[in-house]
């Protein structure tokens, strides 16, 4: 269960990173900063930290995903398409339903903010919907 966020007037919410639970898997550290349970209604925002040489699982989204890379360098493998090399600061725009994987190719932690429409669906490489705990 997500930690409570502070509500302000007119429905605004403030969430401090220290209040957000970290979810870790194979060198990926995920934080749900703005999710449905934290008061977001239209857009989700996640903080992603990827250890050196680690990579995300291959996956796709039912909607476009925008990733703002704040620190580090890596590759975005677009399965069936080209591999994109990137270095912060930059922004990746990943199309809906395109399998992709992000790999940290640098020596420091790759840090990025991922955004997508709230409630969008995420699928593994086999097309099975993934239940991601940081979205709760």
C-alpha cells in the first residue's frame, strides 16, 4: 500500500521522495511519484534509477511513454527496430505497443523520470499484462 500523500487546496497533492517506497528488481529501483493512489488522475510519473550494467525487463506500454533522462547514459533497445544511444540530459519518446528495454551503459546510476497516461497498461515481452507494485 502506498504511503499517504499530503493534499493541498483545490485537490493538489505534494509527495516527497522520502515518503515513497522503493521497489527494486535486478538493479532497477522504481518509485511511483504520481500514481492513481497518490492523487494523479491523468498522468503517472515514476522515478527510475538503474544501476550500471543493469537493464529494464523488455516490455511495452498501451500508450506512449516519455522518459526524461536526468543523469547517466544508456541504450534504448527498440525490439524489431534500431537501438538508440543516449546521454543525459535528454528525453526519449517511446511509441505505444513497441517492445523496448533500457540499459545503463555508463559507470554511474542512470536516473530518469518516466511519464505516461494514468492507468495505461504495461506488458511483458510475451504480451502478458504486468502488475507493477510502484503503481499502487
